[in-house]
């Protein structure tokens, strides 16, 4: 990038780009639990963190960043954005928000119900989820399948926005995003004594969203979008520890597909993307 374009990065317009990468908590896409269902009366507590990385969210930032840099290099630093640049920023903000890019952490509590059924509840970073699983055992492997319902309020306890930056603070306060996620999954796994767990599986997700973008930051009214995003993919994880306490790690890989129509009409937002979700945490069994 031309050095003359660097001052542009300090402008309110370019600060909106910073909000894209920091403006929301991640979607809760991971499973992060062994395939074996909890036995009747058995309990489990987990603390899990995850990051969501979407290729589309990265590529969608390139056009507005290059456009602002070219304008700054040609005309000198300016706080004025063209209408095209404003539209590009809004589309990028919508794509990044809807793909749930970011970091999140949650707590999960599980209990075995008997009859090879278990129930898990998770919450954190505005996420509230409930999972029901059914399992059965093979000679060496455990198999389970289940469903999960999540509600994501879109709010995070992490102070992403700098209080001294008016644009970011205003955008963070005004943005509204809620999700209702329905998930179906199956997993197979194996255990080694009291020290090792390995699992892998497949998952499909339908995420219904309701998004409001702070259009006033770009000299226009609020922007709305409401629709569904579909995900399909798989996950692979392991846990190491002894008897009751384990550290765990998991990698989920999804492909998402959807197109979002912004209202008032600006441009159709392509949400097709490869999505990577690394997760890590601690699990305690009782």
C-alpha cells in the first residue's frame, strides 16, 4: 500500500473496517464433546472457547479497503466517503456479522438421563443452547446422534469497542443481530482407558437471523436483513487427561451458503464461504 494512504486508516470511515473484525461474538458451531453419551446420573461441566474464521469475511474487506486507500493516495486524506464506498462498507459489515466471525466462550453442563440419552445446556457470550443426544456402543467405538437448538442474542460481555472512538461506540450500540439455530449431528468416537478420547462427526445447521446495521454512521437510515444461512460440514476432536479432568481441542470445517437482501436495497450479500472453527477448552466429569 502506498504510504500516502496510511493516514486514511485513522479516519472514521476506515475505523468502520476495524469494527468488521471486532464487532460481534462468534457463532456457536462446535460440539467439543466425546461421542459417548453420559451414563444415567453422570454429570459433565465444560468451558469451551472457539474462533470462527470465514474466507468470505476476509475477501469482502478487500474492495472497500483498496477503494479507500486509492482515494486517499489520489486526493489526500479525507473524512468523506463516496456513496460506493459506503455501500461497500455496509455490505462488508453485513457479511462479516452474519457469518459470525469472531471469538466466543461458553460454559456447558451435561447430565446423563439413562437409556443412553444425555442432555446438555450451554450459555455464554449471548448464546443459549440445549442439546439432546442418543447413543449406542459398538465393540470398540461409541456412536451418537442428536439435535441442538441455540438462541444467540448477538450481545457479548467483551468490550470490543473503544469508548474513545465515537463511530465504533455508536455502531456497537446500534447494531442488532439475533439468531435461532437448529442443528442435527452425528458422531463416532473411541476411548482409551481413563486418559484419551477421540471423536469425529458430521453436522448440518440452519441459522435464522435478524440483523440491523447502524446506517446512521454512513449518513443513512438503519439497514435490515432477515433470512436463513445453511451450513454443512464435519468436526474432529480429542481430549487428553485422567479420569475426571480433560483438556480438549476440536476443529470444525463447514461450507455455508445463502444470499442476504439488505433493506433498503443496497446490494445482495453473498454468504457462501468456507468456515473454519477451532475450539479448545477444559472438561470435568463427575
